[in-house]
C-alpha cells in the first residue's frame, strides 16, 4: 500500500508537463525516488536537466493538490484499488523488460494478475461475427490453460476477448487509455465492472484523464508488454492492432494471427502480420505450444475439430457451397443430404443462401 | 522427332518390370543410350545389375511390340504429339534438377511450354466455390504475368486453374497420371482437348495406362518439378496437394498457400503449410514478387482491391455481418446502407442471411 506522501511525490513527478517518462526514469535512476528528486539541490539537477526542465520541476502544477486528494480518496474507497509505482514489488516484471515501462500504474481488481503468465488478444473494433466468436473462443481456451487474457476494453474483439476469458476458469486484464474513474467506451461499463471484480483494470493515466486519441497507441504498449505473446484475431491494414503487434515484436514477444478469407478486409492485417513472420494459429493449442504451456485435458480448443462432429457440418466450408458439391464431398445422396441440411438450418448451424448455396455458421 | 528404333529401345527399357527409373538412369549413365544398354555384353551389365535384373533386361515383355506400334501410330496421328526422352533438347530442364526425373515424356500440344517459367496451382478436388474462384483468378493473373500454370487436370482446383490460365494470354500444362490416349476424369474431356490445342498435356506413362491410384502421387512430382513454385489454393489435411507441396520443397522450389477460415476443413492443409514455412499469399502479386516476375500494368491481381471498389462491398467481410456493424464500419446511416445492400443483393454481390446478416459473395 502506497503512502500518501509517496503518492504525492509520484504524481508531482508525473504531472510536471515538461518531464517525460524518459527524463523521469533518468532522474529516478540518479536519485532513487521521487522524494529524493524534489529534495535534490539545484546544482545536482542541473547536471541532468536543461535549466527549463529543472525550473519546471521546482513549480508543481496548480491542479496537483486536487489530484493527490482525489487519488487518495479513490484508493481509500475500496480494497481492490491500487497505485503501483516502478520499483514496487507488485509492479509487473514483464513491463520492466520493455523499452518504455510506465512509472505509475493505477489498478482495480486482483493485483496479483500483474505478475502471472498472460497472452494479449486484440483486434478490430468492427469485427465480423465470426471474428468476435473466434476472439471469445480463443480467450476461453487460454483461460482454461491458465493464461490470463490481456486486452484493451475496446468494442469488438477486445470486448469478446475479456468476456471469453471470464467465461473460463482464468482471468483477464483490461488496460485502458483513460483514468480508472472513467469507462470508455460507455457500452462496456458492465464489462468493466465485471473485470474490476473478477480480473484487473489497469491504467497508467491519472484519475480524470478523458479518452484521448493519442493515449491509445501508448496504452497498446502496455497490452503488448504485459503479455508473453499477442494474438491478433482480425485486423484491417493500418489498424491499432498492428501497432500492438509491432510493440510486442519490439518487446521480444511472440505474435500470433488468425487467418481468414483473402477477400475479407478484416483479415488483411492478420495476413500482413503472417507474411512478416507472425505465427499463423488455427487453434489455441498453437499458442500454448509456442509458449510451452500445456492444455488441460478436455478443455475447449477454440477451433472446430471436424473428425468428432457432424459429418455434414464438418464438410461444409466457411464459404457458401452447393448441394451437389457437398453431396460429392461427403458421398451422401442429395435427398438425404437435403433433409439433414434443413435440420441444420433449423438449429441455426447452417444458413441457406440465394442460389441453393449453403453455408456453415460457426458458434462456440 | 524421335526415331522409331530409339522409341522402341526407350519403351523396352521402361517396360521391363524389374528395372526401375533409378536403375535405368544408372544404366543410361554407364552406357549412354537405351540401344547401348541392350547391345552391351552380359559381362558389362553384370557389374551394374543383379543377375535377376540382367536376365530381365534380355527378355522383352510380350506386350512390347504392340506398345511400340501403338505409340508410333499415336505419334504419327498429329504434329502436336511428342515423345521426349531424357537428353532430348526439348526435355524440361527444370525436371533435371529434381531427384527423380522421368525418362520419357509423352506430350500433346505446345512442346516449348516444357521450358518456360511456370507456377503449379493445385488443391482440393472438392473445393468451396470461393476456392475454385480463387484458383481461377490466381491462374488468370499468373497467365497475364507471363507464367504458365501447371496442374493435374483433376476435378476442383486443378480444373479451375487450367481454365483460368487459358482465360489469360498465357498457357497451361496438365500433367496426368494416365496414358495420353485416355482422359481422366472423364468430366474434363473437353478441358483436356482445349489444353492439348492451346497448352500442353504431359504424361510419363505409356499409352493405355489406366488411372491407377499409385500413379497420382508420382505424377505430382512432375507438377512440382516443372514449376518454379507451387501454389496450394485449398487443401484438407492429408491431401495429395500437400504431397505436391512437399515434393516442391524437396526440389528447392517455393511453396505458396492461400489462407482461409480456421473453421474451413478445406483451409487446414494450407494453414499447416504456412505454419511449416510456406508463404501466405493473398494476391498473385505476392507470388510474382517472390519469383521476381513483374505484373504488367492493368492486369488482374486475383484479389479484391477494396480501395478502388464499392465502399459497401469493400467493408463487407467474408463472414456475415449485421447492418449495424456495417453502418458503424463505414459511417453510413442505416437507411442509406440498407438501400445500397438491397441493390447489391439484386446484383448478386451480397447475400442476405437469416438474422439480418449480410455477406459478400466474391466473384471474378
């Protein structure tokens, strides 16, 4: 538990606009703590800082006291609320291996999750229904394998990933780009509360920080940095998920991508990543093998296993297929096949498209 | 043009059951020609062969004379019919770099195609409609780029690949597992005749050879061996296309694979190949770049280029999507989007699925 005067010194260091994280880390390395930085004689600071920065450090921003008080009240309002500083035993070791570790982390929930093995699951805010389902199924499978799922609480893939992780026995971390007294997007308010209770909400931003566009790519470095590997489920070219993947690569972590149709814009980012060396995964087992994690027996694998299921469903592709082609594929007479397809249509497993085409709808 | 007595000696060497291709190549290396092998004194053969094989070589099989006569008549029946032996100037140089080059090639069509740059396009006999369309579109694009498309005349991907290649300015080679006086499968009789006229039909099997299961994997080594690279369009696990890909790898050629849904059995083989190092391709340009071939300006690329096309189609995924998700994705009001979707449905570009889902249908 952080002391009030330590919290005050950390916030003062972070809230001094002229001092960036890199300068702050340099000062911390030289003086040992924020207190020591502020107690240092001007001559000692001069050696490390420009006159301008040294002067900025001497005058706390006017809003600082209110922020300290608000943060202190926020911490006091619940046992599960934490502020973890660089050097704190609870600080995530995985972030220490990255190029730009945050100085202070706000968190609500199970703080121990900061130091358990995790995998990031990220992707498009506008996924296909199948993409969202894949995110959920992979997250559940990873959760079963004992891996915590890290994501960004965004709409689409992120939300499905958190949800899927909580559906399994494991947990999830949401790294957000706002202060922890706010929830963005609003549509995920309920999900954020579930994560705060059963998982962990994390932010490096001070309370009250609104959703600023510039924060989201920075937030992505924490998602990538916390996790042993990053799975991109669906992503367009030039999307934020590709930034997360690049940051994971820079942090020396594994990158995984789920392939899809070459005609789907939501798969292009994943295909680009695979071309650049990301590992193609078609089952959560691929991720576990790469990370040397074992899958418990009987746990879901997050991919269809056609040998064990309905032969018609197994033979139906993801693309629309004609009755004749399907009949040729599985060797059933068309009449029999037609009857079975009707059953599958009624059970919601198959869709009938114009032109006597049939398509499988894959659900969890 | 092969001489009748040379043809007779080659066929006698090939038709001697105890002498396999490897022994035959060893004998040819020692004696220089089939004639010289049969003229060699028994003592010279003894050094290279077991007594049993040497004895087999002295007694031509009873059916040999009929085969020689039939092959000679077959050759005489058309200018485009060829028998090309190892060492012949028309023999494909690409096959000489492989572990097991055929000794004699029967061919009908444009014999010069044996020595032009080519790419193999292979895959499932039971593809999805989209898979067949992808095979056709990639083959047409390769044809435009000046590459000849090699495949195996099988139903499904092979047929679409030949067809797509002939639709472009380039050509195609069908390597078959039967004698060239037969067509298998029968359904491709018309296609085989088109290829014999505008491309090249190739077989290493003697006239009259029926479609034997054992010949097809062997035939695949010629498909892989003729081509600079092999593209697997769709393939189940444990399929013949994966054998072709392995043979291409052994011959030091490039392997390309088109990804698809992780739930599609027809994509599993492609995904397995990509995991093993095959190059993921989502456009023919990927293949041309790898083979250092230029794409002529204005030629089709065999993959959608969303930036140039209808924004609604570009944003519609390959998986079903809701009106709301699509509206959020492209920023159109639902009413306007709904009207446009109806138009696209009527033009056959979009299918409306149960549950207000929309899906793109991609055609050439």
